């Protein structure tokens, strides 16, 4: 039972790091990475709880990246959380979040929706990592949309009425910062990006050229076809394979089941076999 991608209240999840670890343990998880957005502030609490639950906790983070005008996410795993290069990049990424939320709020006000930015900041358990997800929650609560998907397709997504472009870290900077911290860089949930087949290949090629090592073959509730397709891509680009629930919360979009991910296809080389702790070996 392995889960290398999930979120706590340090970013846009609704469980504290301790609650998240305990819930994963109850689901039978033995290897977990907490990957909050642009923040490693929950790792200490998560590790303390993991030690009492018998879970091996791996340092994790999910970094927002701007690549060719699009936002993609890069997960860092098994890194030194105190590395100054990585922490400087994370601080820089977080610094623009609140400004962006206020700019989106101004656009929503022009659509007759007032108080969105203030509400999002109050919903966010950590204002440093406030995101469009918190704005979506406000829109749902106020009855402007039925669900998160509609919030993005109507207001918040690229090209929509309240969209605000934002420059995150570059792909190169994110990957190199993770490597500088002795970690493994992973392309998160590639099946969610609306790129052509050529675009996805270019992303993986460029990612690997900077030293990236892995790709999520299983993410959230993605199905068998995605798992097989990305297993083949991982093999083609000589990338390690990772898995993650992308869990955020109960009772709303939360990805897959916390702490539980399907088995990788046999052709995959699991990323966890390359962790410095080497907590789990794949059975013969």
C-alpha cells in the first residue's frame, strides 16, 4: 500500500498532516509521501505521527511550474527538506499566490460575484498556499456552480471570465532545485494535462533533459488505460514510475483513495526502489 502524492491543510487539503497520516494508516498504507503545494511545513508533524503508526514517511512537495505557457506540476520526493535552494524556490512560488487570488477576485466582481478573494483566504487553512481550489469552494458554497469542474470551466480555467495568468517556477528551476536537494523529480498526473501526444512527449523529453527521473503512472482515480499508456511512456523515456492518490479531502473531489494505489504494470521500474531509505523492494 503505497501513496506518494497527497495533501494536507498546509496547502489545499482538509486533514492536518497528523490526521492524514493516521487516515492513510487505517487504509493499510505503509509508504507515504506528503506532497503539499509549494510547501514542506507539514513534514515534521507528519513524520512524528508516521513513527507511531508504523508508516515510512518520505519527504514530498508538489511544485507549480509554468511550461510553454501552461501550468504543470512537478513532485519532489526523498529530498533534504532543509536545502536552501529548494526552499528559496518554494518561497518564491508562494509569494505570488495571494496577489493572484485578489486579481481573480477583481475579475469575479466584474461578473457580479463579490468577496471571492476574501472568502478564499478564509477558507484556506494556510493563506500562503491559497489557490483556485479555494475560490472554487466559495463558488460552490454560494451556489454559482455545482462542482469544482464547473467552477473551472465557467470562471477559473484558462481563457475563462476570471482567468489570471501566473508565472510559476520554470521547469528547469524546479527540477534542478529538487536534484540540488538530493531528491527525485516526478511529473505529476500527466493524464490531466490537455496536451497533444506530441506535447506530452516534449514535456517528458525536456523534463528528462534537466535531470527529471520519474512520472506518475497512476494518479488519483485514473483508470487502467491511463496506467498502461503512461507505463509505456515511462519505459520509452527510461523514467521511473510513481503512484499517488492526489487525495485532498473527503466529500469533494479528492482524487483516489488515500494510501491506496493500484499495482504498477510489470514493465515499470518503481521510484520507491530508488529512495535513499529503500523502504520497500518489489517482490520477485
